């Protein structure tokens, strides 16, 4: 105490100068926190760049469209296949699913109860085969970051399913303007699902202020994967689809792969379970690949997806075809790469969600309409998914010529948050002969949507949702740069 008195006497500072000093220290601490959490070391095992393996691969899709009479129809395959794979499992099921809840927002459309169906399928499998080890990894958004106790969590845990909510704290900060403050003031507050008093942005149950404080970090385990062992061997599914009731009408894509590729996906999920304080089954499998005539498949996570996408675009040659179907497209290097590809003679087709629908709420078109305006001005052909309350939720890019095709597909939107080691993401890259069924099916999916084939009204011209507002363009650019966005 005497030391401080001596310092005070020697400095002879006014109270105002002390306040300024304290304020300066707090600001410096905030800035240091924000910078550190953007660049802090990534947890080991993330940003995974797997080995190319020859494998049998199947393409699946969910298509929502208008028929010739203007009635909305659905041709959905993905969750039927997921439920079938769960039924076939012999000893192990590992799922990692981002949105896993029954909320539908303000949507008035009839929805398939995907959350209930997946929950019941896992419980039924556990009852029929008590020795099957089942691990479900999901994002804390489904409990509104601990603000509620989801009933399906309780049911699954009671049945013996290991439910792991991802610990997002070790991930880097995609919204440093908020997270710099959060890590200083609030990260240790926890939550209490019995003390909710604020409106829930996703459902009816009340939540606490702490849920909102954590939500503002905009972090996510955005992966959508499944690994099972079947009588035919190990299989994995990687998809853009969520087992979420409000998303049940969305258009989506998926790949199912047999063989050791499943072990690569399992390895990436083991790491997520570990950083969240849980465990995931460990399996040892030999290097058994399919025939060398089969496509090659590679597992990519986080920024490894980013580098693969850039490489795919940058190596495209004149007269090769690049087809892109994307829910969110905003990352600047990818946009520049697409424009450069257009200039050197690559044939491009960009199919985007108009960003107008979000579970019964209307959106303002950011970022896709602003990016589309930029691409359109550069001569890149752009069309919009003809959504009617649902979303065009596919995330897929295909490069092809008459002999070879290179495709990347999975959970990742082409945004900074999804591609630069902020979110957890999983995609598959598939290379092979263009006539292989997986590529033919993927191309047919895209061609049907682009050209409204088979009487399916799935897309509309660029002019339908064109928005060349400079204000919105620079708003998008600021949101992408700062992280103050939900895309």
C-alpha cells in the first residue's frame, strides 16, 4: 500500500489521468484479445487434408421444384439413405450434424419431422442392437448455447447414445469485434436452462442473456457427416443437409463413400469429440482401396477445403466447364478466381440461392445478390434457384472436360467463416473419369436445376433477383471483412 502511495505522490497524477490509464489498459487488453483469438493456434487435427483413395462413390440429392402446374414437389434422397445406413450399422455409428432440432421458425410450410425421425432411428437401433456404439456430435446452437434442455438430447442419452455438444471455445474467432470482449468478460459465465427470461430467436422456450452473448461469437461446428460399419464394409456420408425440421424442404447434395475414406472422416470426428471433452470410437483399418478404375476421394476439413477450391478454379483451362451451386458465396479470393477463369476462357455456370428465405422470415439478399451483380458484370452466367420458402442449400463445385471431372462437395459455404479455419467443416473431393456414374449424376442434378429439365422449374434468370445497389454491395464487403454477419 505504501508503495502505491509513494508512486502516487511522485507522479502527482490527477484522477482523470488514472482513469485514462485504466481505460488505455482495458482497450489494449481488448485489442490483444481480439487479435489473439483470430490467430491463436488451431487445435491439432483440424484443417485436415486427407489422402486420395480409390473408392466407390454415390451421389445423392434433395430436389425441391415446381412442376408444370406450378405446384411444389420434392424428390428427396439424402435422409432416407442416412436412416438406411443407420439401420445397417453393425457395431459403430458416428454422426456430426450442425442443426439438429425441430424448430421451424415462422414457416407455414409442412415440414418433415427429421429430428424426430433421426432420434427414433438411433434409439431403435440401440434397442435392437445394444452393443452398437453410437456417438452424436452436434453444435450448441441446438440448446441455444445451454439456454434450454432439448428433449431429444434427454431421450437419446437415456437410450445410451453419447450426445456431445461441441466445445467451440478452442476455435478461432470469426467475429473478433465481439469475441475480443467475450473472452475477457464472459466466457466463464456458463448458462442455466432453468433461468430463461428472454425470447428465443429459434423457438418458444425462454433463454438467458448468456445465450445471446455466446451466440454473437458466430462460431459453429457446421459439419454434416455420418460414419457406419455395414455388412458391406465401412461407409461414410458427407452432405450439405441438416436433420432439422425447418430445413426439411431445402435442396441439398450428398456423397456416400465405401471403404477407408470412412476412417479419414472418423479420424476428423474423433478430434472434435476430444476437444469437446468426449470420446469417439477408434477403429484400425488396413489400406484396402477399390479398383484403380474407381474415382479417387479425398477428405478435406476447414481451410484445406479453401485451398482445394482455389486450386480447382485456378487450374481450369480454356473450354473446361466449372459449375457452382452454392447457398452462400462471398469469399473474395474465390470470386476473383472465378472472374479470372472467365477471362481465360473457362466456361462458368453459377447457380445461387437468392438469399430471400430463412424459415418464414424474409432476408435482404446479402451476400449472394451483391456477388452475383459483380460476377454478372464480368460476363459470368448467373442464375437463381427458384425457391418458394425453402432454401437452395447445396454446396458443390464441379470442374469437367470430356475425359476428367474434379468435384468438391459438402458442408462448406464459400465464405470466409466457412473456409478460413473458423467453423468446423467437412467436404469431399472426388476426381475421376467423366463418364463415371457419380459425376454423371452430379452433372444431371446441376443441369436439371440450371435448364429446368424434365418439367422441373428449379431456376430463374439473373434479372429476377438482380440487385446492383452500391450501398448493399459495400455492406456485404464490410460484413465479410469484419465477421459481423451470419454468413
